[in-house]
C-alpha cells in the first residue's frame, strides 16, 4: 500500500528562510489550480492508501470553501488506512477549518511553529505570534484532532541557548504528541541566504548549534518524547507514518505543482510554477521529468534515508530488496564508521550513534557508490 503527498503552493507571506515551491496567494488562480490538482489525483489508480500528507506552501492559506472542496474529493476518492496529515500555520487555523479537517478524516495536524519568540518569528517572516500557537493547539484538541505535531527550528539568527531552552519548555507544556526540530540551513534564493552573503545576518556558531541539538534531545527525552529520527520526536505511537515512508525508501505518489513521487522504481518531478503546471494539466500531464532509479542509487538512498531513523537499517531487508548481501557492498565502510564511533552494528541492524546523528551528512556521504 502506497502513500500520497499533495502540494498546495500558496502562502499569505513568504518566509525569509524558505526555499520550498511557494507563491503569494494574492491574485493567484487558486480555484483553477484546485481543478487541475483534482484532475491529477483522479489519475491515481490506487484507491487504498497508507497515508496522505497535504503540505506546502501553506494548505491553510486556502479559504474554507476551497479547503472543503479538496478534502471532500479526497474523502470520496480514497480510503486512507493509517494517517491523514495537514500542515497549518497557527494564525490561519480557524475553528471552522479544523472542523472541516476533522469532518473529512484528517487525524494529524502539523503546525509550523518554528519558535515561540515573537522577535525571532518576525525575523523569520512568520505571520503568527506566540499566543496563536497556544490557541491553535487548544482548538485542535477541543475539536478532536488525534495527533498534533509542532515544527521547531534552532540555529536561528541571533538565537541564544536560553531562547532555544524556552521554546522547548513551552512546546512540551502543550498537549501535543510529536515535535520536529530542524537546524536552520541557508538555502540559495532565500532572503536569509542573500542577507548572509552580504554580511547582514548573524548565525550562532557551530558549537552553539551542537549545544542546541543536544539540549533538544535531552529535554524532549526527559519530557516523554522518544527520538525516532535525527530531527523527530514522538510520544507513544505518534511517530509520523507518512514521513517513515520516505525514510524507509518506500513508494509514494506526488500531486501538485513542484511535487515529486516514487513509483515502480521511477522518481518523477512535477512542473513547479503554478501557471505552467495548470497549462500542462490542461494538456493532460504535469510531470517534468521521470528518472529511473539505478540499483546503486537505490542502495545509496536506502542507507541515506534509513540511517536517519534511530532503528537504522536491516541487512536482511537490504538483501531482500537488492538481491545482494549488505556486507558485499558496504562492509568496509561500515567497519570504518563503527571504529570511528559513528555507527553501531548489532546482529541484523546498522544504526547511528548519538555522535553519528550529530554528524549525519558526514556519515551518509561515505555510502556513495556513484561519484
């Protein structure tokens, strides 16, 4: 059973750090976009899905009528067996929108919080404030959303360790079930990147960033959130089933402008600009590129993605997927990384140590087969 990602590329404001495919919603052909998106969804033959994730952009930038149109189509067209997630901005999450989500089967809400600090929120270009976060979580719980996740960021410009500590304290004081915590990465073509290149942006040094990551791991563990992936923490059974599809290198559909999918060993990428996506869908197909994944590339991805999970990867599953022994391909690099303290090898499983999680990219590049 596969999963489905749906992209809503509209935002009410463009954040200073964001490089995702997004457009200011004002004057955009939103209804025509939804027509084309629903047409693309109708092409999916598989009606039983493991999970659905609606991301962006900002899905809650849609008005209530547009949101209901999309959600009602999904509910009528697919059976979602485990998890139905929608991303939301705290200040856009009205009680009516939450009620619509609940009515049409959304059982997991992912809130783009980033930080509780109003000054930092302003610098990030976010439109919400601290109180909006509390209001959104309270309303989602009152209206029966089963699982609530917060996205946090650290290593932000001018951010101190105490501000990071305060974010974690406030997040864990809320009735939520999952936290994703990501280090800011300066991506080309973002406002932050341009400011940094001009010497106008002060970031915490790498030592402080490492302290923030360690503080996050320790604080969330002490508050009952188990770490199951480099940047993700959950209470009980509230791990993100949809995101684990990606990390376990399983197949999924992608729909919408700039989305991508992975089906039958082929990765495909949709046209990103909204007008071009609409034009392509009127002709019948918005896929810009299809790339068959070679066996070597698939084995690399199996390692890059699977090692992000605390449970790591299974050598037996590697053999089942690729019809070759893990040790025949990666024994030497594994032995080296175990000696250096980055990996643990225990029976069938290979996983990152705490040090390995902090130096993840350095570890992952060791598994490159094609350079």
